[in-house]
């Protein structure tokens, strides 16, 4: 838009009404037509909110999508318009919408007791709601004929005309190709959201800006999509043509047909805040991005009577989360030295509120990403807090005139000249540039973090940041092997090292002179070697056998692959000197059940525990799994085969994030099983 005064994105109150409307139209066109998000949702909402405040009936506010371009045959007319949703951001705004539903249902718009009546009405079946996450993906319609065959998939487009994406939609494992015997003579239409799971996006996050844009571009691609369309997933949330009476019965029917449906719950209006908070708290465990929750009147007949506007249905509303993306100003770039000698850029930014937290630092990942962004102090940048966890810089929105940030020529910790190394990112051979300390073995910060990791991995109590820092500063330790040469005479002269502390520290060192192989492997600090992987390697032989394993040997193990295998082989090679030094002091032994690996009753199982275990502690239960030949994991992943649930969590109204993820994996066709803890312990050891 020419003359668009968007340099100050925060203060949209200074814009003219025409500028607001024009910018809103441009943003809607970019989002719906080109699968692009030029500004964060928070900025979009500020623009739309200001226009709504000035002119609630402005035509720009009624737009749903953008017209579809394409050759004849690419366009699909929707039998029923695919509308957008009205939005709210506060509890008061939610209640205002809900009172409007009551007024429309009972013709009591002028009742002086409307608030009281709304709360009473919410307890009736007619006033019930269905709450589910508002997934940030691409709305899609699937049409099935009377025989239950998928015949057409289409995007929302402008709400009336969408784009045919049948060929690519058929490649999604979560899109049902053939429905069970269909009693609906007129066929069915299933609506839902297509998205890119975050675990898949993590594999290409250095290359692409965000999962929604990548999912949209892939779904619409006619040739050579950026990623395999099979990576995409579909969540169903609406069913047309079945004439079912409630939204909850629709969701149950969709699940019965084999569709993955998002986690949902039936609530009354006073429970809406708790539902909102519950979905928000669960976001870190979700495999999708969500920007809020959707609340629908459960009664379909009432929703139909309330009708629709040109923009949205009156019987549903989207309650938006606090912004997880917004713009702020880059102040400087800080370079952080990791224990491996990797030097990582970190953006220091003006404070910005994201997902309820104030953010002042954001990761830049690596040197390649810094160069791609081309950052300079004073840039207006978009900060994203994906899943409400780690903030990172997504892009530059408005560049400044200052010189671009350059990487340091010398290590910020030790002053050694830096070097740039290229590492395969595992995405088709693309190299990522990493900045390294030129002499990581002698870099104080890297040595300190490596030593601290070793102490934490082996649970050496007392060896915290200050103690490790003192040992390095005094020249007593350069690497973990030096710990085993420490004496009381070395430690007593150190400041604040009394007799009790010295005795405790030496006792902890003695305890770790005999270490089981999995713990030893984890303590080496190789990035790809976590607990589950270490247990898997240890099941194949002793330390000498593990060190002799080739890339092919490791890649063929359950749940591992070429990328992980390469990282392990490279890491063991790089740590060879440290391993040899440690073996002069440490005896590395096989776990008690090593000889049972591959033949025990739990061979091939990857087991995770959640909830309260009444018969034994969590760590003892994990050791039981290992003794029986299985692998004990800490978190639910695609490789997990069994989730053991303690207490009454299976029946809880708000299940744990592990249980939620396991159920989602099951819904998506994963092989994971869920078992109560008492049944599990009875099965494997004969007693609950």
C-alpha cells in the first residue's frame, strides 16, 4: 500500500482510517491468498481493533478471505460458506458475546437481569458450550460421496470459493480416504485444519519462517513442494450433512469415522475461563501451534437459529491467547559460549510481552541464521515465543540504518581467534555455519560448562556453578578426569571450603569411580546422547563395543537414524581423549540386566511413566524397565511404545501433558499403548 505509515507498528492510533482499512485489506490478501503473514497477529489485531473502534461497519471488517487465483478447474465453490470467527481477548468480552447468544435465543435483550439469566441459562443443555483449541493452520473442507469416498478437498479461499487441493490432501495419513459404510445418502463434508506438526517443523526451522506458511505452501503446491505433503496433519472439527443435534456429537462421530480430532471438552459458561487456562497451560506439549480456543454453542439447532453475519457465525467465538508474537526493537547481539566451544548469537531486545511473559532475550540459533536475518541495532524485529517456550527472532520488519551485526573475531570468553565450521543440518545436505572458539579445550567458559554437565549427569551433589568455577579458576580442574585426582589438601585452602564441604565433595567423587555405562555416556556431553539413547547403546555391549560401533551399526538401532548416528560417532571420536583419561580413574560397568538385552520380557519397549506410583518411586520403576530389557524414557515421543499411568490420572478432568500427547499420538495412528500402573506392575512382576 503506498504511503502506508507502518514504520511505527505499535501506535496505529496515528494512522488515518483509510490507511487502517487499506493495510487490513493487504494483510488479509497476503494471509489468505499467498499464505504469508507480513506482521505478527498482535499487530494485525491492533490494526483491526482500531478500525473497529472508529467505524464498526467498515466493509474491510467483513472480509473473510481473498479470491482464489488459478486455472479453470482449480476453483471449488463451497456448498456452505466457510466463515471466519468473531474474537475476544478477555473474560468480560466473552460474557458480552454469551449474553448476546442468550438474548438471541430468548428475545430478552432488554432484560435488566440478563447477567443472572445468562449464568442460569449456561447450566441448561441449550446454553452448554464446546471448547477446543484454535489451531493456527489452514482451514480445509473434505467432501465424501454417498459411498464414503473422498472426492474433493478444498481450502477456505474467500469463504465462498476455495482452491482444489485434493491431490496433496490425499497424501496426509490423517485424512481418511474411505469412510465406513455411509448411511447419509447425500454424502458428507468434513471440515478441519491442516497444519505442520511442530516436531516436523523443527527439522526445517532454520530454512522456513513458520509452520503455517510452510503448510499452506506445501498443500497448494502443484509441483516440487518444499516438504513432503505427507508431513502435514489434519484435525477434524466440523461435520456437515449428518444432521447431528450437537457439536459434541459431531466430534464423537468424526472420531468414530477415524479422524483425528483436537482435544475438546463440554463446558458451561462459568467454566470458560478454566477451559481457556487449561488449554493454554497444555500448549508446550502440543504438536501444533494454537492462538486461542474456540467456544461454540453445543446445540446445533440454536446456533442455526442465531444465524450468521457476512463475516462470522453468531453461535461461536475465538478467545485469543496473549500474543505469542509481536514486534520490538533490537538493542544488540550477545555471543554466548557453550560447553562444546560453540558460540551462539543471542538477541537483546526492548522488553515485549509474549504469552504472558516479558521477553528481553531471544535466540538467533547460529551464524547462518544471523546472516540470513541481516540484523542491526535499532531494527524492528518480530519475536516469536513458539509453544510459549523459547523466544526467537523470526524476521526483520523494519530495518534501521545502522551497520549490520558482525560475528566476533575472537572468543568472548578466552580471546582465542574464532573459526567458522559448516555442519550438515540433516535437511538434504544443506550446511549451517557455526561459530566456534578456536581453542575450546582451553576456553574457560566451555571447560566450566563441560565439567558442570559431567557433575550434573552423574548427580555429584555439591558441585554447582560456584564450586566448578572455583576449581577451574584455581587451576585444579581442566576436565572431568581431573576431579579424580583432587585431594583434601587441594581443596582445604580454597575460600569457603570447610572440612564438611571438602569431605562431602571427595565422597561424591569416590562414589562415581564405578559408573554404569548409560550414565557414563550421558555424562560425556555429546548432544545426541540422552538417557534413552545411552540405554539403547549400552544394551548392545560394553564401552569398548560402543566405541567401535559404526554409523550403520547405530543408525539401525530402534528409534535412531543417520543424523543421530553421525552425531554419536563424531561425538565419541571428539571425546576419545577424555574417555581415555577418565578410564584411568573410573570403572565403567554394564547395567545389571545387560545380559538380558534383546531377550527380556520388555525388549523393544520404550516406556514412560506419569502420575503417582504407589508401589515404588519413579526412578525405581525406570530401573525395573531397564532390568527387564526395555528402555526408560523421560518424555513421550513418537518412539514411545508404552505410557504407564499412575494414580487416578486416567480419569482426571485435566490429564497430564504426557497423557495428552500419548492420546494424540494414538489418534494419529501411533503404536503407543496406555496402561494403568497397577496393571503394568502386576503384569511384569506379579504384584501391583
